């Protein structure tokens, strides 16, 4: 058996690398799925919360929108105001006890992360919508576009670009916070690490490996997101057509 710290690290990495790979795969599946579905939930919630109410609208519409906004606000406050580890226990065991719904562990993990992320994304996207100049909305409305058309075609493309860093941060948080799902036996990276550490009782060495894997994942994702942001920014050089000097002249934009 190894006698040094790095000897144990090398031994455990070689002995349990299939388990580490499996746990990493489940972590990524849950984080990616949860972030994408959570984004869609947040997008829908943000759009619904920004539906305007005019004084000329019928009373039934005003009442329904008020009730809807109350429900959506409660959803956001509850899931932003409670820990995900508690939400996991309530949703998973509550579904089994009162709905007789026994979800597969990975599916349960995706559902929990998606609902939690949706609450945060709703506020992030709402902030992005607010950051877009009101003149954009007024211009779209003036040419006869509906609220949904204005959001989908004018406001959201600009808002999403503005909130890309926040969306990336939420994805990174989901990679790390997926570890709390071990309380409902989801076989993500942290759960697998506990199982590996228990065999030889080498907790420090096993979780040192686990920390390196999490660090590698987050650094890689951060780098990819930076590349995506630069891609969305467009080229550093572009052509202004019809300029006085040369319609094909390249204008350099310093960032």
C-alpha cells in the first residue's frame, strides 16, 4: 500500500477512475440539463411578469395578471430563500409520499436543479430586460408588434447578450451545487467520492482528487463561456458601408 500523500492520490485515482468518470458525467448531465431547463423556466416567468397592464384592459385580465404575478413572485421567493439541499429533500420525498411518484435519482436531480435555477434565472432575465432601453419597446409597439413579439424579436436578443456572464455563473454554480443532491442518493461526483473514500478510509486524498476535478470543470466552463461572449461581441473589425472615405474601409474597434 502507498505510504505518502501523493502515492495515495495516484493509487486512488488509478483504482477508482471509472467511478470518478461516472460521477463527473452525471454531474455534467445534471448541471447542463438543469441550467438549460432552468433558463427556459426563468425566461417564461420573466416574460409573464413583464406583461403590461393598461387602464383600458378588462377587469378580469387585471385580476388574472395580479394573481399570476403573485404566484410567480412566491415561486421566486421560496426557491431563492431556501437551500437547495432542503428543496431536494422536500421535492423528492414529498413526491414519493404524497404523489406516489418515484422518480429515478438522476431525473429527480435534474428536476430539482431546474426548478431552483429557474427562480434565479427569472430575476437575472428580468434584470436583462430592464437593462434594454425603453425606446426599443416603444418603437416595436409603435409599429404594431405585440408584447410577445416585442420580447422575442427585439428585447430578449439584447437582454440575453447582457446577461451572458450571469448565465455562465449560474451554470458554474450548478456544477458545484449538484453535490448537495447526494442527500437523495444521486450518483454525482460527491456521492461517488464518498463511496470511494469509505473503502480505504482515505477521505483527504479522495476529496483532494474530487476538488481537482471540480476545479478543472469550472475553469474549462469559464474559458468556454469567455469564448462564447467574445463570439457574440462580433468581429474586432467591421465595415461601414457608404462612408465618406471608403465604403469598404475597415474600422477598428478598441475594446
